[in-house]
C-alpha cells in the first residue's frame, strides 16, 4: 500500500491505496463520495467523469496514484454548501435533462469542463463535446438544451426532435 | 486487474532504470493500457508512469522547422498547441476518442501500442516522422511492425516524436462511432520531395503506406489521380463493422477525400 494525497473539492485528503486502485474507487470507496458513478468501467460511458487539475477525465480509467498532489473536482463539489444547485445543475432540473439520473454526474462535470473552455457553445459543439458521455434515457435532447440554457443562451427555439 | 507496483519517476533516466526489472511496463495516459489490465490481458509486475516527466511533455518547433512533440504529451495538448505549426496533425489529435480521453491519452502511448485502428500511427507514418527514444532515433518507416508490433525494445521509452511539416496534409477518418477509432483513416502529406499516403484501420498488418497512391499523386496531385486505383482486399480487416471489400473501398474514398482537403 502507498499513501496518496490530493485535494478533493477543495479539501486535502489522503489514504492508503494499491497501485491498481482506480481514482473512481478511491473517491467512492475511500472517501465515500459516491456521486461519481461507475457505469461501464471500460471508459466508454463517462458517468465517472471528474475534473483533475481542471480537466475532465474518466476516473475509472486513471489510477489513484496518478492523481497524487492533484486538485480533483467531483459532482459533490458542484452545489453550494447549503445544497443550492449551481447554474448547470439547476438548468438540468429546469429543462428535465435527466430521467434516471445515473449518467447525470458525468454529464454535469463534462458540461462544466465544456463551458469553462467554450462559454457559449453551439448545439453542435455541445453534442460533439458529449461524445464520451452516454445517456440511455433522454435521447440527449434536454441535456443539450440544459447546457445551452446554463450558458445563458435562449433555448425556446430548440424544438424537440 | 492483477496487482502491480507503481512508480512515477520525474526523469527519463529514472524511468529507464525503473523499467529495467522483469515484466515492468511503461504507462502513458492509460486510456488503452488500463482497460487492458482490467480485462487481465496484460499482467505487468510494475507500471512506470511517464506522466510526471516534464521533459517529455509539450509541443515545440525546432530550428529546422519540424514539430517535436514530447512522448507524454496528451492529445488535447497537441490539438491545442500544434494547431499553428502543423494543423493537420492538431486536427487528427482533436478527433481521437472523446474530450476526457484526449485529456489523458498520449502520443507516445498511442504509437507504442500501435493499435491497427489508431489515428496517430497514420500521422507518424504519413509524415515520415522520427521516433526518438531514450536510446536512439527510429524512422517511422522502420518503426511499425504489424498489428500491435513496433521496433521498440523492452523498456525503451518514446521520449518525443519529430514531425517534418509538409506543404499540405490532411487526415480523413471514417469513424467507427462506438469505439471512436478509425474504421479506416487516410493521412495524405505532400512534401516538396513527394507525397506520402498512410492508411490506418484497414489492414491486418496495421498502419501501412499505400505506395500505388503515392506514385499516382506524385505524378499529379489531384483527387482524380486516384481514379480507378483499388487496394487488394485480401489483407484487409474483415469484422462485424465492415467486410474486407468494404474497407478496401473506404481506403480509396478516404484517400481521395484527404487529397481534396489538401487542395
């Protein structure tokens, strides 16, 4: 076992892990931050997306020890301390951007990374950016709509497909 | 995953030393290696991460105009930082996998793995790049040795890849939408010395140069120069995503599109 230390949602954390411990396992099993979901465990579905030093990564495809010293952001760090949803989360709720909710943590984390890079993305840019996030309920339409709304764009003209 | 030791050295020399033990393996971004370990298709006793080696990261333009990319540079970084110096290469990097994969996956890892459907091998072979390791320099033409095979020795690390910049180049990828790999990808690069055409995703032998297309394009660099040129489907990959004939057809189509994009 090796000690790993990092900052998660602004708090310094550490724990003893094996070489093979995944970042997703460290977050969920060691830190009990179970908002990061493991959907496919093959790095295809994107439910486990977190931010590592500000960049979106699939936490089931990264070793915990690779995050030594990193700033990690998870879905638990998105809402305010009192539970008030952030702009993206609120937009997902307002525009019904989820049904079962399993993919939502990854969707929100990917959306946050996108909006940091590109504050007013087009519909096509949002769809392109979400290529690595799979949702089996919504058909993506309301997710795209929520992200456009979160970026302050008018979504009334987006008709349902 | 089977258990393994993990080391993250900060210099190339320390990484080479750490890889000296039996069954040790280098780890780039892990976007292929970690899923492979999960499936227990590989069982190294030690993984040596190169992600902490600062001298293996980044994109720079050398004195002779070539673009050198550190072996541990992520696809996202190449897409961003090579956009001015080698746009076709940056565009290729920006189409690999998805954004989260591009934030971790590295050029060195991709080339060392030599997946028959990976994008980077086409750029490396199509550009006639030089693979620089801790021990030597290897020309792209000598580097790729069939599906998942390379000229790398045990424990040898790709420290950088040096790309001569062509007058015009384009990579055209026919996406396999589930895997995000290339069903077939064609990289066409036009140099003063001649045209190079590299094809990925199609052959049982991995990435290859389509010499007949190169000869035709050397005579006349126009999409029509490829008219009637067909590749033998015999050695093409045939699977549930596409038959041998279909892939052979795509080789012609994607090469033609790449030439069109160069005009």
